[in-house]
């Protein structure tokens, strides 16, 4: 059995003290590949650097990008540096990018401009995108629809089935985190049940959103097992099938 944690921030300081132990626990849980997205230039560079220092049992890959909360930092110089970084062989996507108007609506214009520039970069380099979307449903799709032949994933999915249908109609994957294990996550559980297995990815978004079993603890890649188990329960399918197909999906999307 193999699992892919398709979104994990191992570059964050939360993992500095026990990085090797975190990877060892991931390997023990069956996690063989991890995608580590950046949220700005510094974290993107660190994500790429970490791909050179992993255990032989876990392969780390990077994504590079500016999170919407960091959009104001995407200067011309930083964009040029990001474009160069994105061409590294271990960079498998542009992300984490997108729009978040939950706390940052005043910066909508800046966010949208940064999102457009990074979508164009992904299109130019023929790389998938990892999209963060929160309280910006219409704006996400109106921006995304300006770019043709993009592929990618709406990560940390927390919306409802209506939104999911629009994501799927555009050919994108849906990334599910530990949220799907929460008792009150009725909408996300409906999405997990209804989304075709061939369009699902599993992720932790560690160090955030530990599954219900580990609520209150720092999340880490080994916990992606809990996500897969919950999806198996919701779909009434064997865990091994969920593990195999979500691994295949991640490998095909990211070319890993």
C-alpha cells in the first residue's frame, strides 16, 4: 500500500525540531510521496531545498507560488525569481495560489492580479496548479476560465457540492483533508461521497487541520491515512482501493 500526501507544509517551523522523525512516521504509515507547496518566495525556496534532504523511503516534491494572503509580495523581481524556481526538476506544480476573501477582501484586486500572473506561469510551463479558494467562488471561476488547458487541484476543499460540481466540470481534482473526518463537516462528506474517485486527492495540509482522531495536535503526513479511511467509509469502498486510486491520481497529475 502506498499513499501520497498531496499537500503538506513541511517547510514550516513546526517541523524543524523533528523533521526526520516526521518522515519516518510517514513512511511507516505508507506515505511514500509528499507534495510541499510554498506560500511565498522564501517558503517556495525552502520547499525546493527540502526535496534534496529526505529519507530514502519518502520522496518530497515541491510546488512554488504566492498564497493569496501573500499576494502583495509578488513584485516584478519576486515573480522573476519564482519563474526561475518553478523550472527546477523537483517542482511539480505552481501553488499554493488562489483567492481568499474571507479575511482579505480589501486586497481583492491585488489577489486577482497575482492569481492571474501565476496561472499564466503555470500555463507557460505546462505545470498543474494548486488552488486555494475561500469566499471567492464566482471570482475564482471567472479568473480561471480566462486560461485554457490548465489542470490542477482545489486543495483543502471545504465548500459544498454545488461548488464541487463547478470544479469537476472544469476537469480539476478535489483535495480532501482531515476536515472530512469532522462530525460537523456534512457538506464536505457529501462531496467525498459524490465525487468520482478518479477526481479525488488526499492531503493533510499539515501542520493544520489534524483529523478528528488527533484534534488539537500538530497535523503531519502520517495522518493522511485517516483521510483515506474516512473516504473509504463514506464511499463504502475498501481502504486499499481508495489508497491505490488517490495515489495514482496524484502521480498522474503531478508527474511523480
